[in-house]
C-alpha cells in the first residue's frame, strides 16, 4: 500500500497539485514520466466516474 488509508486522498491531492504545477510551468519530464502523465489522465477520468456513483456515509465503519 503506497498510502495509509486514513490520508490516502489527502496525500494524492497534494501529489496531484504538484503534477499540475509542473504541467502549467511546462517543466520538462522524461519519456517514462510522460507515459505516466498520459496514464494519469485516463485514471482521473475513472476517478471522476467513480465519484459520480459514490455516496458518502458518515456513519459507516472507518479504519481509524
């Protein structure tokens, strides 16, 4: 697991902010990073679709 469950969205948000800043600043990236940039674009579309169907339940059991 890359992130601990209780801060997964927070950490991902911060990392995504950094990626956006780099793209907006036209920072050079390696060919490998460019492949992940394209994959991240597709994954973000999946995330948006998953969010559209997600219902937050404050009363559900949490990991913490």
